[in-house]
């Protein structure tokens, strides 16, 4: 699936789930240091999900507007108070979104990663092979979590049963092609 197709799929899924997602065409060149040349051109042509807020089990995943990306690196890539580079942050990763301040980053290879705050060192667990795959995953999530399940995955004991976990794992594997779905599962289920 191309970037433009994946982005439109996410917008359609948002409409089905009554979640406002729009593609905004950037008013200036997209930062090639963050997205690479090919993806930056695709974003410039098709638009970006700037400011979109997508529901997860707990709180929302927030996509940073392109013009805020540099400032949004504070606390991740560099110390917000001193401006010094963070010793534990891999400089090849740029934060493009977050869920409860846990960063979603794009690596130099274009892969999308999830990391958790407060674990001492940053780890970058892959959640999608690229931004298109991430958009496809989020579109499938909206259709499952909001449209099919009405925004509730909990059973009568306020847990998430094995069948639901398996359904989400299968969705992750199908949309991303990743064998290891643990990081994406943790993100989507708020664990």
C-alpha cells in the first residue's frame, strides 16, 4: 500500500469511527532528515495527519503537526531545560507522535517504533515497518476498537480476554507483517 493509500484508508476509518482525521498539506518542505526524501515527497503530495488524536484503551495517541516536530523532540532527543542532547536517545529516531508521553518514533530506516518513558534507557520496539504500515494498523484498530467493539474491549471482570488479545495480535500481524506484535499490542491495549 502506498503512503497516499494508507493515509486515505486512515481518514476513511476515522470517518467510520466518528474520529476526526484530516490530511493537511504542509505549507513548507517536509523535513527530509526526519522522513527521508521519498516519504517527504509523498507527505508533501498527499498530506499528513497533523494533530490527529486517535483513541486507544487509555487516553489517545497524538500525531504532532509537522511544524511542531522540532520542538516536540524536547524530553526525548534533547533535554528541554538545557537543550543538550539526551545521552540515552538514539539520534537516528525522531518522535512523530505520542501516547501518554510514550514516544512513537520514526527511525532512519523509516520503521516506526514505540518506547516507554521511565524505564531507564530508551528501547525502540518496532510497531510497523513504515509510516504506511502504521497508518494501516491504526485504520484497522479504529475499525475494530470503535466500530466493531464500540470502544470497549473489557470483559465483565474489566480484563481483556485471550480471544480479544488474539484478535488484536492477528490484526497487528496482518496489517504490519511483523512477527513480534508485543510492542504494538502494548500500545493499543494501554499496557
